[in-house]
C-alpha cells in the first residue's frame, strides 16, 4: 500500500561540502527514491599524518542502497568525482555525467579496476533524466573545466536547483556562456530550494573571463623569447592548457606535457574533441633535448606544490628528464588552495635560489578563478527566485556570508538554512525545517586502506611525530616469577642514543625495577606488567626531558 503523498517529505542532506572545501556530496530523498549529486574527495588536514585522501561517509546510502537511483555529476573536478572509485565498490548504481566528466571518471575507474562493472551514462546540457520520482535536467554553466553543468531537479515538492561550481563567462574559450535563459525559465516556474556554491562569496564583483589569462600568456611569451617556458596549472583546466598550446604555436614553440594526471586528462580531452593541437606542435617529453630550450614550452602538474608532482621533482632535481635553471621561466598558473601556501612557497623559493625566473598569480594575471563572485551569485538568486535557500560548498564563514548576501537581496532569513554535514532538511507543503541527522563525516584513505584509520591511529601517529617512541623488550618466566633477559630499551625519534647513554641506562634500570617488583609481588597479568613499566618509565623520562614519547613494552614469556 502506497504512502499518502501528502505525508511524504522531500529530504535534503549533504554528506560533504559544508564547512569544508571539497568532498562535495549532496543527497535528495523522497519516499522510496534517493539521488546523489556529486561524489568528491577532500585532501587531508595537517593533523592527518600519512593520510592520502578524505572521502565522505556513505553509511546512510549503504543502509538505503535499494533506494539509490543514481549519482549525478556536475563536472569533472576531483572534489566532485574523486570518491567515485571508492563509493562504487559498495554502491552498485548508475552514474550520469557529461562527456568530458565521464571521460575523466573512466580513467579513474580503470586505475582501480572498476571500469567494466561501472554503469556510466553520458548526457549533454539540456538533457532530462527521469529516475524514480525525480527528473534531473542538466543546464550548461561556465567553470574552469569544460562540460560543467548545474542541475534543476523536478521533485514532487517543486524544483530543486543545485548550482554545482559555476561562474558567468561572457567570452568563454569554447562553447556558450552559462544558460541564464533556462535558469530564468525554471525560476518563473517556481524553485522550491536553491543550493548555491559559496567558494568565492567573499569576493566582490564578477570573476574575470578565462580569456584574460590568454592575453597575459601572449604578453609573457612575447617578452621572454630567450627562455624555455614552464607552465604549472590544474590538469583539469583544459581551456587553460589549450590557450598555452595555442600561444606556444603562435611563437613557434614545441610543447611537451608532463605529470600523470595532466597526460590522462589531455588524452581524454583530445579523444572527446575538447582539445586540438596545430600539427607538429606537441612533442614527447623525451624529444625535448632535440630542440633549443627557448623554442620549447613545458606544461606540467604541481601548481599546488604537491611533493610528488612533476614541478616539485623538476625544482628539487628529482625529474629524470628536466632540470630547471637560469634559462627557464616558470609560470604558476593557479591560486594556492588554502593550506597549500607553504608548499607553493617552498617551490618558488627553491626556483629563485636556482636562478629561475618565476611568475605567479600575485604578480601577473596568469590565473582566474572558476568560481562565481558576489555579483554572479546574486544573478543565480535573481534568476531562480527560490522559496528556500541552502548555501553549499564552503567553510562556515563562506556559508554565513552567503546567507547575508541572500538576505541583502530580500530573501527571508527564516527561509535560509546554514547546515552541517549529516543534517537533514525536510520540505513539505507546510514548510521547511532541519529535522534529524544521518551518519556523516570523514573516511580516511591511506594507501589501499579505506576507513581503517581512525582517531586512535591518528593520535598515535601524532604522538610518534612529536616525541618519538621507546620500545622496551623483556623476557620473563611467569611460572618461576623471574626475569630471564632484558629489559632492552630501544629509542627512535626520542633522543640520540650515543649522546644519552646515561639516560638510556637509567631507563633500563627503571624498567628492571618495575618488572622485578611486579614479579616479587605475584603480579603476573600481562596488562599490569606492561602498564607498570609504561607508567614508571614515562614519569622518569618526563622528569628528565619534559617529553612524553610513546612507550611500547614488549614482554614475552618463556
């Protein structure tokens, strides 16, 4: 027996992308149907030692897997598609996205051995996909990657508009500007809920056109004909890469591409027709030595200073094909993501130390954002005229600033919901309210391990990084209640043993006394033996050094 439609509520929740940059994932649920918008990853915080990636907690989706009708992707950036290889292991659902988006996804799934099992459905801007009670329409927007879309989702409670990442570019490198006509039409039909990105909401005005970067490149190439030019940019920004290649061709330069992600995305973009090269311009990295340096351009990854990136390896002498010096000009065509400033600064400092000329965003106009500033965000609100509004994609300060911007446009404060990940927004005919919470948070990826690293392991790693470790090894005869060998004390990352012989000898004595007292008093429980050693040694070391290394007693019975 079907539920009364009047009693069913539209539920909206974010499993990532609120109070953080990245890890974007939004869930819409109505009755027996669920759809997911985006499936992104985030990068680890400084205190997540050894962690490679952070992905959303999808426990709620796994618990309701029979309801999930599909994952809809707005565009091909890592913070919107990067978690798919991990999510699709546990959720067997179809994925919908535009051609370039799915081209990038396909490469990722092949690396994880999932390409044969995943169901990928290619759509184009203007297409409408009916799944369950939802009808999802893809609407073209401008962004720093081609084929980006926002989504207009028709639900039993009216339209929900999800902006994805967007900006208004009146002079895009390729294709049309954002389809504001269609957004206006949907606004006239009535938008129940707008979810709009907040990344650049603190920036006034409009985001400049990508063509501005092209003009800057032209000027730099014209003035630096005596140098090899190395450009580091986001691999996904195919329009930026295309402009670099076009400019190089105008100045008769050969172009080599390096960096795994750059090569993969350029390959996908070329195969799908989103990039093209003048004949003979592109060369293999192994052919660079055949041409004078000032007749070549290198396009590389590493604009965020990533330690394993191609630019980092070139800078610090770890690249097997390229080393940089006084004959080179490096252009960092990207803005440092918050938290990466130091990594980028390290590369710039080392390049300058080696006599390399460096241009970056703060000096010349070699980067423009792909995210909307205040006036473009206002345009999205004005076109859609939402009944309710939920700011997404930003830290808490961005979400609050977006709320203030919406209020300044006349939207009712009580109709704006600044939410946390996992919180559930319920909408019915009577109104909207935050009601309930679902499991949400961060799942940590370390190597092949997904979710097997938790707070306790991170705490141990933090302790190890701060004061090192002391390992105490001893052998006892529990039946005879006497010490057979040891204790031996091994230090790593705590003190330099050769200069601390007295401290280490006294540490051995402390451990010996602790074990002897226990055995003399018939204390033979392993946990008690280890705790006594740990407590006594910890007190002594702190008194002597004011440090608290991790102490790991290993006590064996013979």
